[in-house]
C-alpha cells in the first residue's frame, strides 16, 4: 500500500522497530529471527484534536543477516530491504506486526504471513513478501484493539521402535509399557558397557553409536503454526491488556477467528505476549497451554483486588 497519495503532513519520528517473529530450525532448541520486521517511517499529522497516523514500512533481511537464537534486541541493518508499506490509523504501533510461517491446506512447504493491525480495532493477515492484505477482521468501533501478537513455533519428538519391540505402537501393535524397550544400541568393543570389555561403574563411550541410535529412533515434528494469540482490549477497557486466542487454521485463505477461549485473562503489565504465553506440543493432538495472568492483592489483608 503506497502512502504517496495520503493527505496530511508527514513528520519524521523515532524509528520504532517491531521485530517479534521467529523461525524454528531443525529442532525446537534452535530458533532464529524471522526475515521480516516492521518499522515506523513517519507519522501523519491529522490536525488539532485528532491523533496522528503512522506510516509503517515492512522490511526483509538478507539470508546472510539472519542469526540463530541468542539475540536480545532488534537488529536493523543497512542491507535490509523495504518491501512494503502501510498506514496505521493510530498514533502508537505497539507490537502489532508479527510474521509467522504456516503450510496451510494447499501446500507442502511453509509460506510467510504476518498478523498486523492497520486499523487499530482489528487484526488482519498480510502475505509475505508481497505485503498483500489477504483478509481478517473488519473495522469495528467495538472491536478488540490489538497491542501484541504471538504465534508460537511448535515441535515435539516422536520415539520409534523396531517391529517386535514391546513398546512398538505402529503396524497395529498395542504397546506394553510394563516391558522394557529392546531397541538398544550395540556397544563398541572397548566401551566400559560392552559385555566383553565391561568396566564396573564405567561410562559408555559410544558417542557415535548413540548419535546414530537417536537419529534412527527419534523424529522431530513441527505442527503447522495455526494457534495464535493476541493481547489488547475493547474500547473503554484499557486499564490492562487482555489475552485472546486466534484460530489461524485458515489464515492462508485470509480467514481468522478470535475468541476469549480461556475466559477474561489480564496479561501482566511487565510482560510481552510471547513471555506470557507458553504452548507446548507433546503429540500432534496433545498440547499444553500455560498463560501468565495478573492478580492484584492487598498486602495487609491478603485479599484480591476484586474481593475488596
């Protein structure tokens, strides 16, 4: 979206960067920043009595500039390329641009999208890197005004077993948890755990064998990133940010569904959404969600604020 034809004076402002996206690599323990982020380019003065609008640029990092997990702040480089631009009809950007990958229902390889909010009362979906608005919520004066987005990267390890192993749960076999797994490694000659060269209280030295064993009997899975979260508020209830759930299973079609699935949850004021929400997968259909919430107490009485 070009802002060249927008009316109003464009004023330079501090270049706020929103850089919250992550990309999972190989296993859940490795992550790197997403190749996309948003940056405030300037603001449009709408005159006395009206709040300013923001001109927001979407930037892409070259592959060589992507770093593995370990960063503590946004990295902006002169090699980054601006690939799009949009206008937000509010004077603050908050953390309302969040890139994420998903496969969707019609592809085998992931594609990048972004949750973003060009209208402060709604959440929209942008496809990347073409920066096209493909759908989402419509403007609503009583809508949920987003301030932060988070789409967790999910992963889990599946343990495999040889046919005939008591723990085998494939090929129609019912696993027997009372019996030990028989899928053990063969210790190399000279290893303290090898029957021919056993050393009492010795530790196994078969590092390469264990690596091969792990690769053979364990498989990493990365479920599609279809579970999202948004913090914000409805107009007039802005004393705290609330956390709601986003169904992104059809986000690639421009369709999202927001709901207060877990009730009226206030996010702690000192946390961002990615720190307040922890979603873990144990199997493809078994996930645990932990949400940090805010509760105020009277120090003298020990009563909650809502009990006073």
